[in-house]
C-alpha cells in the first residue's frame, strides 16, 4: 500500500510539472510573439514618422513660397503619398494643418495614422493596433543657404575661375570639376569634387531639389513686339523699354562689315516676357535696369563681352530677387559675358539648360547673385556677399524648411 501511495504522489507531482511546463511554454511563446509584434509596430512607426517629417517639410516649403494654405496642404499630402501613405487609402489618415510657431506662420503640422494587424497579440484580444505619429515643420530663412546649384540630370559644376561666396553654400547634384577655386560657407557634391575649396568639399551628399521650382511660369503666347536693334538704328529708336510681352529682344553685334549696335538703353522696372526668340546683348554701350525680371520662354540668352550690362532684379512678388528665369521647357544654352564694369544682381535660373559665365560678367558690386542651372560652367571670377537687405523681409529667393518637433 505504501508503494502504491508513493506512486500516486509521484504521478500527481509529474502532472503538476507538466501543467507548469505547459503554462511556462505559453508564456514564453506569448512573450516571443509580443516582441515580434512590438518590433513590427516600431518599424511601421518609423515609416510613418519619416513620411510625416517629409510631408511637413514639403508643406512648410510651399507656405514659405507664398503659395497659400490650400496648395501647402495638397503638397504635404502628395509628399506623404510618395512615401507610401495616401490619405483615405485603406486605414490611412493624413492630416495637414497650417499653423504658427514663435510667430512664424510658414509652419505645417502633419499627422499620419494607420491601423496595423498583429500576429501574436491577437491571442490576447489585440488583433489590430492604431499607430499615430505627428510632426511640425516650419519654413525658415537662413543666412547660410545655397546660392549656387547644379541640378539633377546635368553635368555638374565646372570651375576655372575664382568663386568667392563666403556666406552661402555651393551644391552640385553631380561632380564639381575644373582648375579654379571655391570659397563658400560649405561645398557639397553628390559625386566628387576635384576643385580646391575652403572649406573642403563634402562628397557623396544627397541630391537636392530645385530650390526655385516654386516660381510661377509665364504664358508666352500672343507676343506682338520684336526688338532687333542693329547698326541701322544707331542713335535712333527708343532708349527706354517697358515691361511687356516680347517675341525677342536683340541688340546686334557687328554684321556684314557694319559696326555693332551702339546705344545706352534702360529697362524700366517690371517683368519682360520673351516668347520665342531669346534675349541677346551683343552691341556696345550700357544696358541698365533696376527692378527687372526677364522670363525667357524660348530661345537662348546671350550677353557678349562688348556690352556693359548693369541689371538688378525685381524686389516685387512673385519674382523678388529673380533677374533671369528661363522656362523649364527651354533647353537653350545661356552664355553670360559682359564687358568690364558689368554686374548682375539677382537669381539666374536655368532649370533645364546650361549656364556658362565668362569674362568680366560680375564685377563684385552686386549684393547677391544666385546661380541655378542644370549645368554650370564658371569661367570667370564671381564674388558676392549674399546680402538680401533690398528684398522683402531680407529673404533670399531660395527657400528652406526645417523640422521643429
């Protein structure tokens, strides 16, 4: 009997052990499963946060460009969609709200929410988890922003002169080449830089977007005026041109044994839209204009080394700080020379073309000069202090956005 009782006791203890072992196994499996679920949800949260950050930056940039709250909300949601989170798709909700931080109204708050299924937590009744992230970005205007950009798809920056832009950044979405030198706040190349620079260039940077892509295009249809000054009009014709829509503006150089057009011509303040024939200064004399913007829808831009060019950009919206704006659909090469004493103050923007600067095209008397082109060839000395005091709020045309929280 005693042996039988001991056997029963051992069986009961063995049964308890199996129960505890089974319970422990369930706990271990549950813990392992929950760790898998938590890791999965943390990963998804990071994706949501990245999308929210990017969307807030995009929206703030639109607000900073003055394009209005409705356009800024659209831009934020479009950017979130590009990162895989489209508002209204499945369980995804993207909320973009223009707001203000520390008096800066160019601020966008973005919240991205999604619902994710769980794998092991559903055993404990948590089949779905709601993940929400929020971030805020504001458009800021910083003194050390970029002023020289070579955009994606071109041949980068080639420098054979001396570029001295101490208060701004030089950025190439390809390489920086040539035997010249660069002094800037910073120098960066998506590829590599072989140019002597102070500070040393940073290679392998991320490609940057077009910093002036927010600028509105002009309609070029219906031009009625063609300006073609040649030797036969020396001393004749208007000495002053006014804003409007032109088919082309040309000041002829020497042709057929005749001298170049010679006359001092002034452009009144405003926007000059050139439809098809481009903008050519190849005569002699001085071309002046204070508060002007040239929008070139078709044809090349060419400034010869026989013409003294003294032009300053408009200070009025939407082209405040923009001197030359060649449309994205115009791939004609731009060549800027200019005789001694020439200067250009403003942004030279050629988003789908090559801009080449030679000779004495910038004497250093301009307060600011921004160069944005698909390819940049800088075969002259360029000096600017990047002083935007003459522009509204003393802001550069280049807009940047920064995350706040």
